[in-house]
C-alpha cells in the first residue's frame, strides 16, 4: 500500500525528469481480463482530468473491457476526481454512496477512485476509514500502471492503494481513446511550480515538466492525418512550457511549430499572466490557425489579495498584458477566473475586483468562493469574512460578469462567423452546437452531416452564454 504524503509532494529538487517511452506494458495474461465485461468512468474537474480519462478508457479497452454509459450495467467503475474545491470532494463522496448501494447488490463490481483527490492525505484517510470497500485507488502519476494495480487488487482480494507523492517524470506512449473525432486534448506539460497559496495542484500533479517538442508535434501530425480539426494544448501553466527543458525552446516556439502542422484550429489552456511573453503574442498574431481566445486568470483585482495568494503579479501588470493582447490580436476574446472571499478580503479588496471586471469587460469568467484546501498555506490563514458576505459578493460579481458576457455577445449579432460544429445541441435535439474561433457557443439548425465541419454561420440571436445562428451556404 502506497499512501500519499503532502510534504513529500511539495519537494522540488534538481532531480532530472526522465522521459519514459516503455513504461506502459500490459502482460499477456491481462489482455483479456475484461473480456465480456463493461467499464464506466466518471470524470470530475479540468481538461487535464478529461484527457486522463481518455487514457484510462484506452487502457481498459486494451484489457478487453467495453464501455457503458449506464453505471448499473458496469463491471468496473472508476471515478477520476478533482481536488481544486471542496464542492468537488462532496460530489465524489456523494456518488460513492450511490455506488456502495450498487455494490451491495452486485458484489463482483470493481470500484476505483483515481485522480487528484487520491493524492490528498485527508482523502485517503477518509477512504480507509469509511470507504474501505473500494477495490483500487491510484493517483495522477501512475495511470499507466492501471493493469498491474487491477491485477494486484484481484489476486490479493483487498483494496489496492498505489499513490505516488513524487516530483514526477514524463511517460509517453500511453494509449488514448478520444471523446471526439474532431477536437483533441494534447498534453504539452505536467505539474506546476507556482505554489499559489490556495492551490493544491502543485501537490497533486507534481513539479513542472515539459514533454519534448518532437513528441507533441508528432501527436498533432497524427491527429491531422486522422481528420481532426482542432487541438487544445494542455498544461497547468502552459506559458511556462519549455522552462525545464535543456534546450532553448519555449511556448512561442511550440505554438509556431504546431501551427506548421496544418491543424485548422489551435487553442491552449491554462495561462498564468506571469509567463505570458511578447513572443507568444506574436505567434498568436502571425498564425491564423491559432485561435484568438485566451483564458487568463486574474483571481483578484486587489494587489493585497494577489500578494496573499502568491500570484506574483499586480493588477497593473495584469492590465498591461491584457491591453497588449487586445491591441495586438484582432478580435481576441479573453476569459478569466476570479476567487471571492479569500481569507480577510476586505470590502475595498472586493471593490477592486469589481473595478478590474469593469475595466476589462471579460467575455466570461469562472467565479468561485474561496475553498480551503488542507495542506496549502491559505488553509491556515485566519478568516474574518462570513460565508453570508462571501455569497453576497459572489452574487454581485456574477451580475457584473453576466452583464459583460451579454454585451460582448451582442457584438456578434448579424455577423457571419466560422463555427466548428461538434455535435447535437443540449438546447434542442434538432440543432447542432459548436464554437467560434473566440470560443463562443453557437446553436444552429443543421443536418447531422455537418458535424465535424467548420461552417459559416450568421448570428441571428444572442444570449448571455450562447448564440443562435443560421448556416450560410457557400
């Protein structure tokens, strides 16, 4: 049993990151372990987790398991979890309660928990105390070891916990079963070394480590051959890509090289303002297939709170970058993340956050009340702000964010934009949905034969979070 240790996970040494190309192995006796059995994977959290689940599904199918969308039909259930906020924890433990009832009626079901929550000591302690009926638990560093973890659990007939609290390496050649035939996640780096005081990610994902550019470029070229239209380059802080490599090669170089593959659309998330360079801006500006959409978390408009958060930039430097992006990249859409109710946030601090929203008029924002993460410095900060006040501030912030989201969408009314149609709309089964280059959600009446195509759409109606349009035939 390998249990997580937050103190060990915090360590950052000069140990060389290994690029491992032969670590994913399935022994012959495990290739038919899932024969005539079905798996169900439920994913929580960020795009990185979604892509991890694509790897997990491919590994299970290498073991002959077949997918099912119905948990009750599954022989193996895996929850791929997120640790970023308390709400995510609560959802997972609530769902485990449902699974427990199912396992009581169907004892042969294999149940596992993986992802970022598994990397937390407090979570594993709760699992060992209250959820010891689980079969497997593993973290973010050893997804490729899932076959051997399953084998141990089944042969030993007891819970197998294998969580590595390490800085981490880069494991290549893990199979992937992509959720889409048209859009693909592509990891360019793992981990984070920023250690913002509220954030658990550097502990759950390990140190900042970049994939070698040749592996990334080859993956994108393969996607182009398979007919993919769009890639999103993933990392906890993509702007820092390459800083740990022993070659003079950074994010702007990678953007230029990915653009040369001919993939029609390129996006990247998530950016930290501290590492956003002029060379990156030039790369976005000079390559038509790099989309004019930037997710640029501000977190707070108060320099006092930014300092307490350990964000390492000021409101003024953020605005300088924001204005440069707006000036240099035509039609750029900028979204952000904002936390309210950080420990001891004053009314003045909060008003400064409203001020930066009024100044930037973001296209949209993900807004949250501060969530205490055990093991982070912010978890130990005394807090004088009541939950009632935090909820009030969140409501006020959301009203403002919604106002500017609608204002920005109104600029598209009666304009023709290019939309990659991805699938059937949640709004209406007779409509298709897709996104503009600036990441605006658009619903159109269209035959399903247009799924996977980039089409010209005239916007006929706008709402706060979506737009309706009509396809313009060429």
